[in-house]
């Protein structure tokens, strides 16, 4: 969708992701499906690659609870506006009669259009690898109808999951219950005060020391291992932001997010605690499984 937006016009940079007019992605454009097929054709070169895990199709798109309102606020000739008007007409309601139930149902309509088109193209050109989603980052993953629809087309649900010291067990159970799929956490981190960096950009919280960052890593991932529904995690990110870089994403300008600094020196207190957990992952899973038996 971000690639299509660059070709179509109208997108813009937001901190961490691409922005769309009125937070309404272009799934109802008549050109969207043809673009998707053309764009995804490049995946055919990787269909037999044994080292490829799968594909993300986008990053942090605005799958909003009020998507119906957002599409109805677009210009009247916009395909998204016309699709939303047609949808409420088919529901036998007017704009003034829209309820939260309608809003959740329309979220699923947007999800159906997006994920069905992308999945069709991916399976056409590379049927051998997984479709691991579009890195959900907001409240979309808390709506059953949306997640159920996404799960029809995804092999794994990918979530960027901030705002929690410990992943919520109810959240994790719901993601799989609603979608029918396992999940992977694709972004999370903390920043250390002792790094000497400003730490003003980004979504992760600030802790006092690199050791505290390592303890956060252990605590966070122990909950993922206990969940039984998580198939992995991506710590964000490998290298700290470079404060001297220009033209970068505004969410990645000055923060201690990495496992190494900008001289590729390891944040050792953090790494030691990461390693302590990582080399015991399978025995920890076995421990949690035995607790349930």
C-alpha cells in the first residue's frame, strides 16, 4: 500500500510509518489490485529460497476503528468515499445512524479488501513462503471482527507492541482466538538513560541503565514464551539512532534503541541478560508447558 501510495500520490511521512489522507488507505481504488499484482511479481524470484521466512506487506497502516467515518470524510469523488457510501446504503442506514457495531464491521471490510488482494498476489507468485502481515501497531488488533478477517489470509499475525512492561496475557490469547493464527512481536524496546543520548524520539520507554534494558527484555519475553501462541520476536533495533543523520524517519533520530551503539560497540550489560534468556528459550518453554500439565 505504501508503494502504491508513492505511485498514486497523497501519502506522506509520519513518525515510524507512512501517512494516508484522512487515515484512509487506498484499498477501494480501482487501480489497487492491478498494482499489487504487478508489485508482488518480484516475489517470484524468491519462491524457492530456503532461507526466506516470509513477507511483510506494509508497516503500521491506519486500520482505524473509525475508518468508516474517515472514508466518509474524503472528497465525494474519491473511490473510498463512494465505497463507504455504498456500504452504509446496503446496511439500510444513514450517516447519522452509524453505530460502533457498524464501525467494527467496516474495519473488517477494509481488512478483507486489503489482505485478500495482497494474499492472492503473494500466493500466485510465491506459494511456498508465509504471509506475516502488515505489522499492526494500534488498537486494530483489539477488535475481533478485524482480526478474524485478517486471520483468513495471514499465516502469522505481526504486532508492534509497545506500552507494556509485560505483554498482557488476555491480549495474546485474544489475538490467536480471534484470528486463528499464532503471532510474532515485530517491534518493542526500551532506551537507557546511561547511554548519554537524548532519547527524545520513538515509542519505547526510558529506563535508567543498560542492565535495566536487559531485565526488561527478559521480563517481556518470558511472557511471550509462556503464552503458547507466540512464534518469535524482533527486538527493535540492532543499532542506536544516529543523531548526525539527516532525512531520517522522525521516530529514529536520537535514541538508544540498539543492541550496539554507532561505533558497533555492544551494550554489554544488556546483551549479557539477553543471552541469558536466549540460550534457554526451549527449556523455558518446556518449563511453562510442564506447569500446565
